[in-house]
């Protein structure tokens, strides 16, 4: 075997597992949900999806947008969680990692403590928050009663309030991303800070003009993660309300339609899947656009 | 410590320090409040008689005795450990092979493969719920740990791919060339030279992947229905129904299930933090 053939064989063999995994786990399912979103496929014809008639090809989409009672509720919630995730988690991650980078006494302890919620899983945190919110013995109820004596309602069943109750169960726990950002801050060369000191940049100014611009790529990653994890929220919804009282998310209705429901609607679940991928792509594009915008305006400033 | 000082040549001002300590205090409260409450409440005999955030009047261990003797909690930890570790290891081996090729070789279709792998980051797994569920069923892997390991191996590949490829890209090409001149085959160069050198990057990706899978709930609760094969997050979803009004038992079970990961983390926090921060933060 000559060298060239050996090289080709090596490349092929080393890429093969990843490619198989991509084809089986991503490409094939994506094509399947795209194709079956134009099919009639539910609990009545489980084994054989049937293509919809040509004049009514978009029936599933029409059903989802116009008739399915939970789609708009789920979309509103999921987008809301994505937005809240970005607005709270990104500044929080940034502030905490900058503070941790100062090496104050006790910051190692605080850093290790802050990751604990990420280590014990969002499922466990969901279950713990379910207990915290319990109307009969939870401490949150006790706090509410200090302001509103005699309040006995279960806040997880109060529409609107329960949206924020779910937010509180996940939004403050960003230990892993904080450590990633902290790593990037530590990687900033000390000379830059020395130069800044000579130029008179102190305190907040130093963070705004040196630290933050230098870790911007990681901030973008943190933003993307916050937005997508909020948009795809499932665990907290499942554990806290199980979709009751207007708290369904997109992931929740997909799983309900595809598996949990007694009248499973595979095609319609897949249709929502297509919509979910599409909106997810829009969200990511918006984030990319916003970050490229800032870079451009920054460049203009420097140019001037 | 040295590194931190280098990063702050002017030292920290007083105002900054006060703000800093407030932030540190707040994050500790945020992280510990739920856990401390659960631990306190789990010792209360009658939770309804002593609601809220109070110290238990008398320590009651009934719940713990019941949980430790009946629930067989180790089974679930073992399942979680097996599926998360196998999934992460297989996924990392597979991706370090392909990201090495992508980082080092020129060939036709390279751009396409890279684009496909990166695009998987934006494919939400929940959108693929039914096709994957169906696939696992057709493969005869439904309700087995093997099926879960398969799904875990394939999920979250984009982040690992990115981390490992970026690490390979930082290694000087000369090292490889030297190995090739010394007569190493392609496989030997990878196994003996490149893989060991890229270990820090591969570790980062591995720890990230493992943490993700250890906490994974969506597939864990979907693809396994036999209780004895369930992972820790999946079994948690059964707690509220199986304990129903036995609050003491429920809270004790929660405590028992969150303590081992916390202890594990405290023992290896150095390792975790160095890996997550890409080696920049010392544990």
C-alpha cells in the first residue's frame, strides 16, 4: 500500500465513527422530522406515516399555529425564559467571575460552593425547589406570609407568578459558565493591566475597557448557552408544575405529543420540532448579529 | 495565588473589596440556601408542624433509616456512573480522533464535515425526541443502559469537538513531523504523540461532557422505564409519587441522593476547576 492510500485510509477510519454518529443521531432524525411534518401520522396509524394530500400539505403547521391550544403559550414561555436567562445569567456570570478573579480572601471557598448546584443536577434542584415552594411547609411560603398574612395559595399554580418561580429554580445557578469565564479572565496578560494602571484606568473603568472586551468571545458563548438553555427548558417545568397553569414549554409539548399523551401525535410533535429548530436558529443568529454589531461600532471608535 | 497577584498589579481597592465580599456572600447564600433547608427539614419529624426555615425541634432519623435500608440508592449511582462515564469516554475518544484529522489534515469535504459537526450545537435534542425514541426502539435498545450510552455518546458532540480541535491546533506541527520521520505510522503518531500532548484539552472536554451526562434528565427519564436501570436524575422524577405524603422520607431521600456528588466534587474540586477553566485557574 502506498503512502497516499494509507493516508486516505487513516483519514477515513478516524472520521468514520463521528460521521456515523452524526448521520444516525442528527442527520437522519432531522430529515425524518422534516419529512413527517408533512405527513399524517398519529396513534391511528402508528407504523406507517402517510403523506398529506397536496392541497393540504401544511395541515400540521396550520393545526399547530391555529388550533393546538398550547403552542402559543409554550412559545411565549420558552422565549420568555430565553430572554430572562440572557438578561440575568450573563451579567451575573460576568460580575461573579470578575469578583472571583480578584483573589479576595475566601473566594476559593465561594467559588467551590457556587458550583455545587451544577454538580447535583437540575433535576435534583427542581425537586428541592418543589419542596421550597410547597404551600404547606416550604420556606418561600413563610416569606410571602410575612408580607401577606394568611396567604395560602400554591404559588406554582398562580399563572404569571409560576413563570418567575420556575425562573428562580435555575437562573442563578451558573457555576460552570462562571468558571469558564474565570479561566479566560485569568488568561489575560498582566502587562495589559499594568499599562492600564499607567493610563489611569482604575476600578470599574478597568473592567469595562480591558477585561470585558478581552473576554468578549466567551461572553458570546455564555449568552448563547443562556438563551438556548432557557429556550429549551424542560426539567424545571417537569418537576415544578408538570405543565400546569400555563407553564408549558416547547420541549414539554413536543414530549407530551410524541410520547406521554394517550393520543400520540407523532407528526405534529415533529412539526413542533421543526419550528423549535427554526426559532433556535433565529435566536442564535440574533446573538451573533448583536455581537458583530458591537465589534463594528468599536472598530469605528478606534478609527476615529 | 501567585497568578492572581500578577493579574492585579495595583491590588484591590477598598470599595471594590466591599462589593466583592457582598457578591461572594450572595452567591454562597444562593447556592447553599436550598441545600441547607432540605437537610434541616429532613430531620424534622412532622414537617407540617414545623414549616419553613427553622431548626428541627428534635432530630428524627426515621426517613434516613427507611431510605438507606429500602431504596437501594447505590444502584442508581452505579447506573449513573456507568452511563455517564461510558458515554463521555466513548464520545471523547471518537471526537479526539476526528478533531485531530480536522485540525491537521487537508482533504476534500473537510469544510462540510466541520460545518455539520458545528451545526449540531444548534439542534435541540427535544426536537428530535420522537425519531431518536423510535430509533432506539427499532435497535432493540429501549429500556437498556446500552441505549442510553449510545444516545449519550452522540449528544453534545459540538462542544467537545470545538474544545479538542482548538487544543490540537495549538500543538506545533514539528512534533508530528519528527515522529513521522522517526518511522511512526499515522496511528502511532496519534496514539503515542498527539493524544498524550493534547491531554489537557481532552480532559476539559471530558469533564464538561461527563458533568453534562451525569446531570442528564431528558433521555434518562425517557429511554429507561425499568426502575432498577434508572440513573439518579431519572429516579428523582419518581420520588414525588412513590413517597406521596411521606415528607420525611422524601426529603431524606433527596439529601441522600445529593450528598455523594457533593462529596465527590469536594474531593476533586481541584481537578474539576482546572479542567473547566482550561487549566488557567488553580484549584
